[in-house]
């Protein structure tokens, strides 16, 4: 993993938002060690909104008013080359987490809870 990416992942001023980000960080740290900073895990804070199901699909339905398809979630993510549908799934997952973060009343809580 490139040093420039590690610097971004370790920069607390660059906010990185997702769901279950701890698992993602551990996976990335297997490639190259870095100190994770600026990560916001939506699953850790949605309870403040009364959200009990912490899947991205359910959170986006409640927070944004629409659900995203998760059909590619269980596909082979270890493949050398990801399929177009896997790439779309990953981009959509990242985008929807960003959109949830950007919801004004929700983002205030997220910013306060940044790791």
C-alpha cells in the first residue's frame, strides 16, 4: 500500500466515514501498518437516533429515505479483479455512508464522535 494512502488514513483532519470501519481498517493494516485517525463508524452512533438495525441498507432507509442494494455484499472480494457490479457496490456503499454523514442533524453527532 502506498505511503500517500497511509498518510491519508492516518490524518485526523481527513474524515473517513463508513459502517464497521474497524474491520476495514484491520484489513488495510495487513498490507501496511498505519495509525488510523479520523474514522467515523456510523454503526457506533446510530443508536442515538433510535436505529437498532445497523446495516447500511437499513440505516440509509431511515436516515436518507431510500435503500441500497446489497446483492454483491457476499461475492468474492478476494478476486484479483473485481467485477463491475462489485465496483458499483463498493462505490455506492461509500457514497451512501458519505451522504448519511452529510445529513445535517446526523453529521453533528458524527463529527463529535470522530475517532
